[in-house]
C-alpha cells in the first residue's frame, strides 16, 4: 500500500497484540486493548473528565493552585536524565486518552513510541517522546515532529513513515529524505495539560496555557515565543509543570523544567528565563542533559553565585548611597586613614595627623593640632593618620562633634527659649512686687 503523505491522518483499529511502550516519564508500561486506547473512548477512573470536568472552585481547591500539597515537595533533581526531546503534534488534550502513546486507535503515537523503544539501544542519545497539541493548517499540524535541542521540525509524519524516520533521524542522526527539516527559532514552552492522566495537570495546565498566550499577546512576543499543551511528562504532584526550550546567554538551547508554576509566575518566566536567560530556582525541577545529582549541584552553585552577586550589588548600592546622600551636616569627608598591617589592629582611629596633599590644599602637622585650608571648589577634607607601616586612602564620613553639627537655626531656637525664660521670670517678679 503506497503512502500518500498529503492525506489526512488515518486511525485504524489494528488487531495487534498488546505491546510495551516507553512512557514519556521513562517508565515501561504494558498497553492493553481496553477502552483507554480510544481517543473517543472512556476517561473514567483517573481522568479530569471523569469528575466535575475540572472546573469550579472545588476542583481548584482539590486539584488546582489552591490544593494543600502545592509547593510542599522539593523540586530540584526530579528530572530523569535525557539528551533529546521529541514532540509529536497530535490532536488536543480533550481527546487524549490517559496513555496516548499506547492508544489502540491512535495509531501514529502508538507506532512511534513502539519504534523508539525498539531502537532505544541503538540510539546515541537518550530520547524522550511527548505528545503536544496539533491543529491542521497551523504551525503545529497533526503529524509534525519537533526535536529539541536540535531546534528542527519535520512536517506531516504518517504511520507509514515511522520506521524510516526513526532509523534515519533518531538512530543515524541524519536527515529524513521524504521531509526537509525546518529550523526552529525563538523559545518553545510546553505545559502538561493531560487531564485524562491526572486531574491536577488537567486543572492547572489549561490555565497556564491561557495565561502564557495572554502575556505573549500583551508583550508582542508572537513569533518569538510559542506555547503548547502537552501530554504527561512525569511528576503529577508538581503541577503546573512547564518545560521551556530557549537559548541561554551563550545561544545554547536546552530544556529547563519548572514545577508548581502558577499563573502569577508566567510573567516572571517570560521576563527572567526567556528574556534574560536567568533560571528561577524556586520553581526549577532540573534540565535535560544533567543527572539528578548534577541538577542539585548546578542549583547549589548557582545559588552561591547569586548570593555573592547580591552581596556585591548591595555593597555597591550602599557605597553610592553613602557618597550621594546627606550624612551628618550634609558633607562627606574624604580622609586618608592608617592601615596598620596588623590584622588585630583597627584601622582609621580617632587620632589623625594631617599631611600636605596639594599646592592649594594644605594640612599642617603640629603634634596632633591641625589646620585645614579648604579648596574653593569642594567642601571635602583630606586627612591622613600616621601608622609607621604604610598608608591607605578610603572615603568615610567624619563623625562631627556636637559643636560642629550645631546649626544657625539651633542657635536661634536656643536664644528664643532663653528669652522666653527671662520674660517669664521678669513677669513673675513684677507680679510679686505688685502684691
């Protein structure tokens, strides 16, 4: 039977025996010819559609962003190591059965998953398969294959092409001749929305997809950021689960996994991760290409670097605030302090000895008595402490005495108080004489 790749996807009910398929979370499960194989079949027992449809406040409290378990488990190190992620664009979450890769009536995902499992040992890269939403006539039509971090797309794979595609592209790492690979650009976001597999993903996923699309429209990121619902990726309890494929600051594309994502986190993911290439550690589960242990080490190192950077930033801001802000009487003194060289000794004590610094900026030294001739263009003082072991210069704010900090307004206030006291005393004395 000849393959016509332009025909719509056909879904035939094969009479094949049960097979083993590789779940998208890396575990082997046995597919049966039960109702879960039908895209239009039953969703009972564990599906979102089996209950109240996943809508309403009760579902949100029990399965959504208000559920008690949200944020209770550690996230980092919860991504199994793999090197390549293959997405098959196929239908939509509303018709995906719980195990879409093993679906009896969904022939294309079932055959592709089986082929990947059969050729697993021959592949140089550990490969993960996930189903994402597909709509004919769009950028992600049914049968399209997206491969990350390769950033390539193959159009219109059919069940006739599965074996050849897996052989040429995923085993031999070459090109699939019937289809020309298209280079992908920008960032790709996948949100687990597999409601028939787990209600938490069914409640959280669609809400996150909607918020991503809203923010993309508001920020004018159409064509730069693409978002799509996807099938089960592992870790239901971490819903909402998000995978982002985006180039980092060095232009290298990798897949980063986030968990416990809420709609309020979407702007942060767009601004910080996609916009700046910075990881949001409180939501980070891990990334492709790293083992669970390496993911933990990577986060620990990143947190240390971020802590050091934050400290340096705070120090810099403090120095700038000190140099520019009012201190004491509104002036900052630039002094040259004593550097003792002895770690146990303190530097820049109260005693200071002046030194001649510039032709028009002179400090005369006479046994601790100082005279200072100020520059006309500045109100800064330059002092030097003698140590006998060397000197260093740094900016500090000289602590003013009560006399130096006494303002003219303070003098007027004091005189007013004294005058008031004298007036009261005179008035009281006159009153006594009149009696």
